[in-house]
């Protein structure tokens, strides 16, 4: 199989073919410019190397499905016995690392968002406290001035 992709999903299919050894991927630049030499080389490589044919036949055995559920289950058991239970058609994209498998990246993101939310709440509470404290000081000063002015006016009236 010679794979030339022009979209992301086709790129993944090409990488799968290369990973399992039944295909070659060609740079999409050659498909749009009309340069035929790399495409011809890829075709000749696939046709001349017997490993591509052997890997394609192995894949063909793995992909033979029947219609009836009982036959399907028997096929699965036979495929496991035939292939030795090896993973097939799974590139490294399908095998997440341990931290992705245990969702540490998701939990880390949620912890970060929670920490940012708590910090925002603390900032709002702190600024509210400071505003209320300054308003209380101002009202206390005004009240003491009013008391002083009232005391002076009472003295002057007496």
C-alpha cells in the first residue's frame, strides 16, 4: 500500500500502514506538485519487497469477519490463537502513556483550575475586606470629627 495523505485522518491511516509494515507513506507535497519520482520509488519498493506482501496477508487474516455472532466469536478466538494475542492495527497513538491512562493529566488540569478559582475567591475576599476596613476607618474618623465638632458647638453655646 502506498499512502499519500491530504488530511489528518488519512495521515494516521498512512502511519498505521507503515507501523505494521504493509505500506509506505509518501509526502503529500509530491502529490500536489506532480513530481512522480518519489511515488514511483514507493510503488517499486512495495512491489519488490516480499515483507510488504507477508504483512498484508497477516493483516488480511486478522480482518476476516463473518456475519453470525457465534462465528464472529469463534473468529476472534482463532485470531488470538493465530496471532499470539498481539495487538493489531494499533499504533503508538492508541497506546496512551501511564499518566494518560490513569487520567493524571485530567486530574492535574482540574486541580489547577480549582486552585485558580480558590485564589480568585481569596483575592475577592481580601479586596472586600480592605474596602470594608477603609470604609469603617473613614466612618470612625467622621464620627469622631462630628463628635468633636458637636462638643465644640456645645461649649460655645454654654
